[in-house]
C-alpha cells in the first residue's frame, strides 16, 4: 500500500483564496478529483504540476514532495 502524505495546508490555502477544488483544478489544468487526491495525500503531483500548484497557491514547490524526499534533499544541502 502506498504511503499517504496529507496536505492540510494546501486545503487551507485553497480555501483562503476562496477557491473550490474545481476552481483550483481549472487554474492548474486538472480535475477537482485530482486536486482532492493531492490534498488528501493519496496522489503526489509530478514536478510540472507541482510547480503550477505552487505558483497558484503561492508556496514553495518543495512542499509537494513527500516528507522522506524533503528530508533527503535537506540532508544533501548540509553536506
């Protein structure tokens, strides 16, 4: 079974902008179901989509990486 990486911060940012999942999906070119899956952590966006989402929500694209990947990236920077 694949790991889940919920993104409650994404839901909060989307709602703060006053967007539904459908509206965010329209902005970045995906379905509202896919937006929900990314927010719930059952799907991880590939880099091009992660960049579009990050731009739309005004966050760093690294937030869309699973935690274990984020940790590996940070460890590599400090080496």
